[in-house]
C-alpha cells in the first residue's frame, strides 16, 4: 500500500505500475465539470427521446414535413427522410444513424507491401435506449427496468451473433467518457472480425485452460470470493471486484460464479440477480462522489458467428467497468505520458479502491431524503 510495485494482468498479458503514494500529491491540473443535475425528463430536441426527430432526420427547407408543401429537392441535395422515434415506454433499439461499421462496405485493395496491410471490415451498429426518461440512469431505474435492459442485450447478442463473430455491447456514461447525449443508452456494434481486445482475451484464456485445466476467470472469481479484500458486492450468482490488476482508479470486473460463456446463456434467475448486482454497484459508484458517475463499460463473452460451432470453453462471460474519476467529481485520472509510452499506472491500490466502494451505502444519495 505504501511502495510502488508492478502487477501482472493475465487477461491482457501485460503489467500495471501501482504507485499508491502518488495520490497524496497536490493537484493543480484540469478540473472537470460535474454532470448536470437538471436534465429535462423529455426534450423534443433530444434525438433519443420518444417522439423526437433523430439526429439524421433534418429536413432541408422546402421539403416535406408537418405543415410544409412537398417540393422537389435540388439535384445537389440528397433525399432525406424524417426519422421520428416511436413513443416507446421501455427499451428502444434502432440502427445507429452514424455507424462506424456498415454491412456492405467494399473490400480494400490488395497491398503491395507487408507494412501496408488492410483487411475487410463489415458490420452493424445499433443504439439502445434504456428508458424513455432522459433524467434516469441505470442506478435510478427499477429492477424490472434493468432486467428489461439485460433481456434486450441478450436478444441483440443472439440476433447479431447469428451472423457476426463479435458483438460488442458497451455504454459510455457521461460527457467525460465521450457520451454526446445524456439520455440513458448504450451501443451495440457487431463486426465481421474479432477486435484487438477480443483476440487478446481469447488467446490468454485459451492458454490458461490448456495449462491449468480450468477457465481463467472462473478460477479468478473463486479466488476473489475467498480472499474478499478486493470484493465490492456479491450475491448468489455474481460478484464484483476491483481486479488485482486494475488500471483505472475505481475499475471493476463483474463475474458470474458459474461457468457461462455468453450473455445469452444466462438463466432467468441469473438475469434477475444480474439486475440486482448492477444496481448495487452503480449506486455505490454514484455515492462515491455524490454525482452521476461517468464510466465506460462493456460485455466480453465467447465469440459468435462461426465460433458458435467451435469449442469456446476457455471463455468466461464478464463485464468491465472503466470509470475515470480519481479524487473527486472534478479530478480524473489521465492515461497520458508514461501510460501511453510505457505502461499503465495507477495512484491507489485496488484493495484501497475496493474498501472505499465496499463501505459505501447502497441507498442512492438522491433517494436518502425519501
């Protein structure tokens, strides 16, 4: 806790420098703006709200729209169709209006040199709204509402996984993590290739099973459940830990207790208990600095598509949570300099972070007065 050391991350086959004494240094750097507390419940200008026009639905002047005449477009203006969200009351999934992956992208030309290689990349990108209200986040939603999100995740993983080898479900929460819209939502990208992190975790988990005869993260969950020093919350089916090798200050890893390869393989009772443990974790996150806690999170599980017919027993389903805040709601951890040029470095031990999270109340700070 007092002296720097490095820790090995077997999932990524790399190391992180732990320098717990650095958290005491004075800070005169950048201060972030806390997330706004006055987000309107419904905003007709918000493209994710029920009944609102989506981001790609702008209509050029003089074209058809409510109360406007139908006039022909000039030849140089492409035809646009107004896309209006339905008045949804639960989860709502729609194609990303500005997708990073498209299903019909052409293949790149052959390279004339091994140092200049390219490969085909096709896919589908979807957006999923968690709830019709913009002023709600997952920790403030009810357990049935969170369970509905989990069901929608599993359905998308099954639907897209039938064709694509990798389906990445991820949520960027808060402007600090690049989220451009406060409405509660996530994204789902399905790709025709295995991304870098998927390839890396596939290799390390395969090697561990071959060498030790047990899936890496199943063994790791059993160890953490016994040791408890990095445990944050747990229930009969799941546990959340600050991993031994955590890079971000309050990074956590959500793990099932039984061996399960994919999100869509969960039982109904495991989905119920997943909703509960997610709510408990996210309430603790918000309570840490009494702010809507920013993070990037995502699910990792066994590849799909053609991999559905292959042996993927080395995989264990898990979710990563990467929050940037370090000292307060306005002071974040920057991964720059040494982290970009050498290796990851953290300013407090995972055990210290877990103890602080573990000791926080499980009633959301906004609801204590109630």
